[in-house]
């Protein structure tokens, strides 16, 4: 079971403030949700919010900044895998075995 902080009024307030800054962009909301999903304490959410507020443009968060926050939260190994995905053509099926071979060398 997750901590009681997850359902606290302050956690809900932080969530609503961050979602408002996403300006209804589904990708921004999904990525932000994924980024926050493993942070269980109010102070961790506050740090993310503070970081987002420092990188606002016209009272909204740049989607590229939310994506970079998510990327930076990955482990070194997953960052490597993610970068190898860039080798493959857009809108094509990625051969998992080929990706694994590239990634693991």
C-alpha cells in the first residue's frame, strides 16, 4: 500500500497545479504522471513542481522540458536503450532482438 501522503490535500493541490500547467496536452500529462508515479512523498512532488515552474514559458510548461525530466529520471542503462531506439525508422516495427543486440553489445 502506498503512503498516506498520496491522498493528502496538499498532494492533490500539487497535482492539479502541475496538470493545469500542461494546458491539456495529453502527452505532457501522461509523461508527468509517469514521472510522479514512483515519487510517493509530498516533498518529492514539490521538487518536481518547483523545477517545472523554473522552466515555464508563457505560464505553461514546455513539453520538451517535461520529456527531458522523464528522460533524466531513467537509469544510465535505460538511457542507452532509449537512444538506440532512435536508430530505427519512425513508424516501423522495431525488432526487439536487434535492439537488444545493439543495446547489450
